[in-house]
């Protein structure tokens, strides 16, 4: 599970699998107390992965043009400019105009990232005190 949640950090090819695992973790969040009592190390590992993946997904959702570049590269169609943009992900800024545009080719990846965010937030909410 941890490896599947970590895979989208390197490329978008593992995004579909990460969505499925994030949904599973979200469903298991109803059993946090039992999970905490029976196997705390796995809970902590998935907590770290969900936090990292939530951060990464949020960064890509805020930068639709970067997401589109990553989709092109994952599909083998990316130009050198797209590769440069993906290498400097942490320094890429987003403008107001860019945040409103989601290119059509990035639509499925965008939906998957939203699903990952929702599942991760559900898991984190279950870990929060009442």
C-alpha cells in the first residue's frame, strides 16, 4: 500500500492505483481505533504517505499547466519545455488565470488528484481528535 501511494511522486502512471489505495485507506479510517491498537507502525506509514500525497496532489491541482506537462510526459508526448517545467516543480508559480484553466488532456488526472485529496482528508479527519 505504501509503495502504491508513493508511486505518483515519480510520475503520473501510478495515479490510478494510488486512487484505489487512497479510497481503501479512507474506508479503513472508520476503524482507526482498532488499527491504532493492533498495528500502529502501518497506520503511521500510511499517515506519512497520505500527507505527502495530499501535498503533492494539491501542488499539481494549483498548477494546471504543470499537470498538463506531466500528462504529456507520462504519455510520451512531452517536449523539452515540458520536461524542464516538471523538473522545477517546486519553483513553479501559479497565476490566477492559470488556476482557472484545466487543459482537456489533464481532465482525468485532475479528477484522480481530487479523489486522492478527498480520500486523504477523510483519513486525516479520522485521525483528528473529536
